[in-house]
C-alpha cells in the first residue's frame, strides 16, 4: 500500500532517547523528563517512508525538527557565603562595605534574575543593601554604646512565576573603639590636710 506511511526517528541531538514517534500517525511524545538546565533544545531527524507492495520501490523523505525547551522556574536562589558573622568597628564610615552577598539561580532569564532585600533586623536602619548587586554597607553611624550586635535576615528572590526565594542570617558585631574620654565625677574636690604631715 503505497499510500501507507511509516515514521521513525533517525537521530536525536543531544544524543539520548528524548522522544518517540508513532509509527503510523507520526505523533511525537516525550519518553523522559526534559530539564532546561540540561538542554535547551533538541534536534530530531525524522524519516517518513511509504509502504508499497514491493519494498524495493519504497520512497522516503527526512525532515529535521528543532524543539525549543521552555524554562520553568524550578530552582530557588542559593546563597554562597564563606561566613555569616562579621565584626565591625563602630567608627567605620557610612558607606563602608560589610559583605558582598552572592546568590545563584540555575534558571534562565527572569526566572534566574535575583533581587536582594533586608527582611528583618534592620530596625535602626544601620545598614543598606543594594537590591541588584547584594552589597551590604553601613548606612548610618554606629555606636556600640547604643547597640552591640545586629542580626539581619536577608532574602534573595527570583523574578519567576511562581516566585522562589531563600534566606540567610547575617550577624554584625559592633566593636568598641576608645571614643570616650575619662570623666571626673565632680567639678571641684575639697580636702583638708594638717600642717607638718609627712
């Protein structure tokens, strides 16, 4: 029957059994879960061959199909920090960089774009956080006599849907410097001494 066509997949790139094809209907179906982070496109060479009564008269044609894989927001940002506790001298100037926070998201595009924010702990507004770069810096003068330690909750959020996030806690210990002169408790002291005392 020359009008009958059988379909087959000749090759798949990257190599692997990503798809199968219906022999008679040519319907493509996935054979395993496809992860965008593993491959973002798959090329298939598909053959269509007619089925005449005499096989030697069979004719075929091939076509290349390129399937683009769409990324889903399936990864949350992940922080990469050597440490989360820092000692800061109380006389460090405004703008002094404390730490450059780094988070990574394995998704692509907006799904992998990260914004940083201070979620809690910054009641005195002593610190600022650049939402794009993750640079945490001193925003106002520190005074250890007023506050000894500050614990900040930092959130990294991606821009995908549904949005995913992760958190890290940063502890800033304020270190005292010698900024207070000694003080006398009285402005005048009176004392009586008898003469001829050794």
